[in-house]
C-alpha cells in the first residue's frame, strides 16, 4: 500500500531529524569567548550567505540539505508584506517543478515498485511509469492546494516563519503548531484551513481519480490524508532546525 511506503519514509526522516537536531542544539567547542565583541548587526553571517533572498521579496532561495526546495520558509523575517495571489502561485510552481523533484519522485516510485505497493499498477516499465506519475501528481496537487489555491481564496499566508528562539522542545512545539495555526495576509493568527482542508482535498482527488480502483475507499483516503499531514509536520520541524544544521555542516567543511 502507498501509505505503508510513505510511513516508512516518515519513520526514516523522523529518526534522522532527531539525530541532526540534537547535534545542532549542542554548543560548539569553538564558540566565541565571553569577552569577545559581538558581530555587528549589519555584518552578514553564514546563514545569510547560504540563503540569498529571492528576486520577489517575501520568499527565499533556500534548500533543505542544499537540495529540496525551501522557498516558503523565512528566517528572522519579522513583519513582511503579504504575498499576492500571483506570488503564491509563482513560488509553488517554482518548487513543484524544481529539478530535484524528478529524482525524488523517481526514488519514491522505485520504493513502491520494489514493495509492489498498489498492485493495480502492475510491474515492469509500465508499472514504474504509473507509480512515478502518481507520485509526481500527488505532490504537485497538494503543493498547489495548500500553498496557492486555498491560501489565495482564504487570504492565508502559506509561508513558514522560523522561530529560532528557545530550546529544542519549545521550537519543536512551535513548528508542529504551524500545521493547525497560520498567519493571515493581514498578519493575524488563524486556523490553518489551507493545510488541513487542502491536504484532505488532495488526498480525495488523487485517491478517487488516478489511483487503482481497489484503493478508492474512504478509509484509504483518510489514511492518505493523515499520512500527508504527518509528513508535512515532520517537514516543518526540519525547516525550523535547518538553519542550525546548516551552520553545523558549514563549520565541518
């Protein structure tokens, strides 16, 4: 089943996340002495060097682990203007059709092929092609619904504003809460209809349109929905700690 493959990936991601974030939270032995003057506020730091702003203000050119698109995450942003409808669709399109998506979906299709998930697709080149197409469509539909379509209709902000403050558990709690709480275009807090409803709609669209007929059940749709929300939750926690991980990785070079 598709959900089994995805949950396996979730467990793998979750384990690696805690290993990386735990390392990121530990103080570096080469930290500055207490009497050393602080770095001037206007002097660029490593994090800024690694995440050049996008051409349109309000998004970024950052990539998780220097590969996966992270264009809707802002670090130390404060108050920024809301994205227009055109900007929301543009940044989602940029991320959904990024070059890294091809090997990523090819990898997911390969796992599904090896485990014969959703047997209705069959095996061989034809079965692999169907799985690749389904994986690509699943991700793209959810990206547009949660990041562009519903945020535009409901005037919600699809960006993740990294906290960077507090300890590990506080920051983890903040990141996880962003699944159900988001910022509106006017800057207020609101229930994250775009994520919750958008992921549910994408699960229903994919399950009842192009996935094998044997999987077109309400229970499977609910399972896919829950898996998508779980994956998005883990992803957003990774986004919260990615700047810490990036600095650690930069120091080891």
